[in-house]
């Protein structure tokens, strides 16, 4: 083949690769695609992003810092299981991945500076030497882990700090707000922080805020035996990132008013809503639920509700992909047609998020000592979910009902609430950020959802 033909063949092959390269699937739907004529109403717009299936040979390299609590409270089985979990995670890395190990108590020590995983044995030996003592300088531990990641920070790599703690931060900055600010500063650099809380003594507000603000995961390990599962789940995500620097810009036409995004942080300015996510995983759906106000339709017309412009860094091709979509609804004077048009999957997602926000409200009331008021909110939650189940029978709503019923059963007992609150926090964050359902809720007995009578509180 001569040089000219070879050049043409190479160019065609190059173009073919990008034409057929996998892309994130962008879809806009609403639970209520047909509205009744003459009714001004708020509706939800679900902007769904689904990651493509990652080819095993094309996984992006990872730059991970494991930050381990070695304070005095971690002595014994806790630290031994934590070391074992971290070692099993290290064994999953490949030679092009970068690892650093940081341990903290009253101070911070870098056990393994950021380095390519050419000698896993050396990393494992450093982890095995850990001994427990001292306080809990959590903020400093995360900061040092991030500093190690910065040594090899690169757009083509997945950057993640994985923090384990079993106790309250008692050295240095220690409030949820301060750790949230740290998370927000790290996400600007493309660094996420995932947090794993162990046992009943850690601050779940602090840990979940740090994870949320940096677009990481938050996991609860009730016992040391659960740590390997928690680390496996986390590394399963880290090793399956297919998109980073995800930006969704949703624009509503004149007359359609954006009201709020359920759960997620968003920038709403006039008719435009911007939501940023750090990462998207292989075969995972993440979505944004936007509530908008739609003016009353006066005839059998179609109304454009919103459009979306999506951009993200494709970790398979190392280029920025840009996609767009838009959503319209119809108006009808036929109530049967309105009911039959309901998008059940979008309805389930909106019901779950609404229930999650009420669950957060119940926790806030319980924290103020307003136990009966918290129970009333959870009771209302169960009954609303039950009614939606009649319209949209689904395993997801059934699971949500059981989770709320479990919360209702355990929220009054102070001894149970210490653990229950952590489970609620983990579940709520999973619902809002579309993570995998926590194992604690998968293990719940699947009771048959039903209307719970108001006298439930008197019986309790």
C-alpha cells in the first residue's frame, strides 16, 4: 500500500472510531407528558444520563488515596478489618494506576507517597504495620490525601480520596460546613471524596456532606465485617468511570418557570439551570429532577418544556462529547388520556426523591426532640408511597415503602436511632445521587405495603 493510500486508510479508521465510539445516553422525560387543558400546574422534568458499557481493556487509570483512621477508637478488630479491606482494594489495581496511603490520628502520616502500583507488596506491607492511637484529625487526613493526588493529577485519570473513620473529628476543623467547603474546593480540581463510616460513633452529617459536595459516595459499615464489602463497592465505582467533568445546562422557554432541583445542588439563573457532576459510571443512570411551572394550556396543543445541552469528558476516547435533547408535552381534555400517558419510570423516580426529602425533614425534627412530629412525617411518607404504588406498581417503590416503614418503627427509640439515623443518611444520599441501594436496605424484610392508620402512633 503506497503512502497516500495508507494516509487515507488511517484517517478513515480514525474517523470511524469516533463515529462509533460509545457515548453517554441523554434522555429527557416527564412523569406527566399529557396535561389537562386549563390547569396551571408544576411538573417534573427528568434529565437522565446513562453511562455506556465500559470495555475492560479501556478502563481509565485511577489516582487513589486511601485515608485510614488509626485513632485509639480503631484499636482491635476495627483496624484489622480496615487494613484487610484496604489491602483487598489495592490488589484490584493495575500497574498504570497510582496509589497513596495516608493514616491519621491526632496528626497525619503518609505511609505510601503517591506512586504507580508497580510493587503491591510494598504498599500492603505499609498498611499491615498500622497501629491505633491518638485522636481524629479527619480534615487534615483528607487534605493530605488530596495533596498526594495532586502530585499526579491528570484529566485522563480518575482522582478519588477514600476516607475511613469510626469517630468524631476532634482535631482541627470538625463541622459539616467546614468539611463541605473542603469537598467543594476539591471538586473544582476534579477530586472526589468518598467516605466510609464505621460503627455508631462517627458523624454522618459531616461524612455525607463531604461526600456530597465533592460528588463522591457515602457508605455506612455497621460492623468491621462490613468494611470489605464497602471498599469493594467503592472500588467497583472508581474502576468503572466512563465520563468526567459532566455539565448539564437545561434551558426553559419563556413562560416555563424553573422552580427547583430535587436534592442536588444547582445554579438557577432566570430560564437556565446548570448542574455539574464529577463522574458517571459504566451502565449507571444518574438523573436530575427539575420542577417547573407550566401555564394552563388553552387548546389541544404541544408545548416545549425544556432543552438540555450536555458536555462531558469521555474517558474512553479522551475527547469532550456534546449532546443535546429537548422535551415537549401535550394538552388534552380527556382525563383518561392524561392518566394513560403517565411515564411510570419517571413517576417512580420523582416519588422516591420527594419521599427522600420528607425523610430528611423527619430526621431534622427528630434531632430537635420532636419525635411525634417526625413520626407523622414518616407516616405520611408511607401512605403517599402506598398510593403511588397503586398507580405504578414497582419493586423500587415497594422497597422505598419498606425503608420508610423501618425508619418509622425505629425513630422513637433513642438507642436504635443512633444506628438508624446513619442508615437513613446513607439511604437518602443514595436516592438523591442515584447510587446503588445500600445493603442494609436490601436486607430489609419485604413487607406488603399498606395504608398505615393514624392510630399507629398511639399504638406505639
